C-alpha cells in the first residue's frame, strides 16, 4: 500500500460534459496481460500455474439478503447534494440568459434518480413526462400546464417525452425551444445519453449548459466500495480475488487520509463499465461469492459479532469471482434484434405495443424478439416496460456500435 | 536446326524435379486462392459496415498477389531468366493469345485494371448496362453481382472499356436512397416537407451521421417530393425505401394531404 498522503478526488462530482473522463485500462496493464497470454502459450497453459486461490466449485453466490446488506442500493442522494453545491451559483443568479441546464448520463447512470432526489430534497417542482398518447397527438396541453414560473422545475427524464415516430418529435421540439428561450422559466432537464445523442441529430442547437456525473474510475470505485464495506453495521468485510487471492479492497483499518493502492480488478471493472456506477454496482454484486460454511453460519455470526468485536477472518471474507459469464448476443442476429435494442436504448425502455408502433415489425415479431433476448438475459421486463439488462449493456453497446448504429458518448 | 538450338537456349530443361516443383507451386497457389475466396467472404459476411467492405475488397487483390508470386516462381523454372529470353517468349505468347482469345485476354487485362482503378469492389452496389446489384465476387475474367431479385449476373470486366459504370457507394457503407411522393398541388408544401424530414429521422434504418434532404419540385400534374437519406447498411436500401414510403404516406395522410393520381387532374374551366 502506498502510504503517501495525497488529496483524494471527491466521490461524487457533477462536471460539464466536456470534462467527462472515461476510465481507461492502463497501457501497462494491457501489455502485462498480453505478455502473460504469450507466456501461457509458450508454457503450454500449465495447470499448476493457474490454480486459483478459491476454485469456482468451492464458492457459492451470496444469498439475496446478505447481498442486499453487503452491497446496498446506491444512495443517489449523495450525488444530489453535490448537484446542489455545483449548481448553487446558477440557482442563485438573477440573470435568466441560461434558463435550462441538462444532466446527462448513460443507462443505469443514475441521472434520473439524482434529479428526483434533488427535487425532493430542495422542494423543486417535478414535471411528469407526457403519456405516449399525448406525445403522438402532439398534445400541447402538457406544455400549457407547465409549473408556475418563478420556481425552478425539474424534468428528470427527457427520454420519456418523445417517441421515434414521425408524430413523436414535435412536442419535445416545442418544449426545448420554449425552455431554451426562457419562456418556461428556469429548469433542470435530465436525459439519458442515448436519447441525448439522438436529439443532437434532431435538434442540433448547441447547448453549453450540459453536465454529467463524473465517471467512476478505479480510484473512485474503490472509494465507493470501501464506503459500502465499512458501512455494514460497523463491521468491515474483506473482498478477495478468487483467482489470485489478493485483496480487492484496501484494509478496513487504513487511515482515511491515506491514498490506497487501487486493485487492477477495480481498474478493469471501471473501464469495462465505462465509468457507469450503476453498471459497475451490478457487476460487483453479480461477481461476489462466498464459501458454503460462511453462508450456513451467517445467522450465528450476526448475533455474535457486535460493532466493537474483531471480525472473524473466514466469515468476513467474500470472494470476487475472477470472471463473469456475461450475456452474449445470439449468433445470427438480423435487423429485428438491432432495431428492438436500439429503440429500447433511445427511449430507456418501451412497451411491446409502442415498440411495434415505432418499428417496422409486427407485434408478434417484437414479442418473439424480446422473449429471445430475455432468455439470453440481454433485456428484462418491469411491468409492461422492457429495458436492456444492466449486465447486458456493455455487450449491446458494442453490438450496435459494430453495426454502425448511433451510440451515445458515454 | 538453328531455330531448335535457340529455343533450347531459351527454355530450361524440364526434368522431373522441375515439373514437380511447378506442380507444387500451382497446387499451393490454387489452394491459397481457393481458401482466400472462401474464407475471407465468409468472414466478411460475419462483420458489418466498413470492416466487411475492406475484407471483401482484399479478396481479388490477394488473389492477384498469389498468382503474381506463383508466376514469378514458375517462369524462371521454364525459361532461362534473361531479358532477351523473357521478351521473346512472353512477346510471342502475347501475340498468339491476343489473336486467338482477344475478348478473353481483354477481360483479363480489364480485370487487372479494375483492381487498380477500383471502379467496383466487392460490397459495392453498381449498375452496368441497366443491371443493378451488389458486387459479390470479382473474378479474373468476370465480376458477379446479385440483383435485388436474388439473381446472379456475370459481367465480363471488358465492359469497363466502353460501358458507363454507376457505383452507388464506392467502397463505403454510405449509399443514398430516395423515396418519391406525388401530392395533389393544393397543399401546404412546408408542412409536407417537414413531415417527410421527420419520417426519415424516425426511421430505424437511418444512418444519422449523414444528411436527410427533401427535394420539392412542381410538376404539371402535382408536386413531386423526393426524400433522400442513407441507411445504416447498403444492404438495407430496399427495406429502407419501403419503410420511408409506408411511413411517409401515413404521415402525409394524417396531415390530410391528397396524393396526385393518374390521369392528371384537370382544372374545371369556369
């Protein structure tokens, strides 16, 4: 561990979109990986060199209850507090030359949750998106009932205010024109990065006031997961890589001022999830494993350990699976699959009825495609709305990019 | 006797070993050509966009390279490699082939020129002599195109000398498509133009990096709208035009616009 005391980056940062920095895998690490692969090739992939610290068969997935305790849902209110600080000057300004600001983020990136939390915390007026029928009918009553001027309003999900249909763009065009000209007063608009990329093509008016939650690189992911690890009832737990046996998180007793060494697991996770905390969180949860004994004795452990007691080494260790079987795209994929996935991303979720309306596919074709993708864990359904699955997002993004579809910049 | 002596000087002795060597070179060259013509298009068709086109383009180039290398290896084994000998033998062979197989040789030479000038490449959508389709294979003598009706057409390269070749995408993935609409002259042209623009913007086939253009032209029988845009993949062009047409008609109908019909509407004279 590095013992030098350096100033650490704050965990939550709201930055202008131009300052958004995508985490990258360090070049040195890429070279090391390639050299290792070459060495294995020369040595003939000898077994003993690869014996993992914990074999896959020795580990079990964590029970949902324990997982929820060890890796609780992301508390976006912390980011909302940071938003309040970042926008303090703008909110206090009398000048209305910059009436709107945008908060953009990728799917599962939390921009909607941040704006909702901020709206609740500061008592702002939340604006509900129009219904699909209102969008297609270009119903201006939605705009006519806009919150009273003088108060800052929040529209947390612009992606739900339009449909990629010949009649589905007019309402948002009007909204953006009125909002940008200041007719609607001062407001904050949240938008999914895919919808934003599309709207950059449809409504190509330069928007200087665009912000995003800064990407979580290896360092910030480490800080975040350390925070979670220390917050479990005051009892820290240890996360070790199941292959190498190395600690993934720095020790719990490390001085908070000391800059910890960043595990390559977290650097890679940050790069793989493209700095998206929501996606990284999902991967982290999906990769955590435990030993069967630890699962069976967990109940007793909870009763015996108090916050002041020294934790037992075996029971407080969870293992990070070396790899994860990520969803893969079907071998033969036609335009149907690409259309459905692209439409789901551009709208951050759609119903079957709307998909059939927006795409040149019948209701049954859409249903069949969705069920096929659901079986591959690429999409999931919440009520009647289908969304891309968090663990499938990276695969889907690459699939669409390789085929030349419009992708986001995050 | 003297002529026979000269020929003997030009040609090397073709003993058994040399013949085996030549046979092996030909066999390896044929194997490599065959493999490249099967494997690369197979691999290319698993890819999309520019990577597919680059790989397809490399097939004829690679074949030419293999044949050239094979010839470079074979000729010195048959002919005593001196400038005089080469000129004499190749010149004689050229004249003989030129007279006997003029068109065949012309196509072969045009094939080599085509590889240099690249008026068409595998993956391109071309029209030659009224036949439109995707170039799927470029052979030594002919190119193969597949028409929208799934018919394979073989076209000799010699067409290159005197036919116009229309290439819609020229080695790129961007291929412009146009959907036509004919409206009754009495309508709000500005609304129709914007509606058609949005029809293209909302098509799932649209390549958003390329512009969408709506051309409007007044005709004696009505107004002609031409909606031009690019699909994501050139192979989607017919589906794209269909999608634009279907949704364009729906959008214009929902705006209460009437389509021009044939015969042309004649204004009633008062």
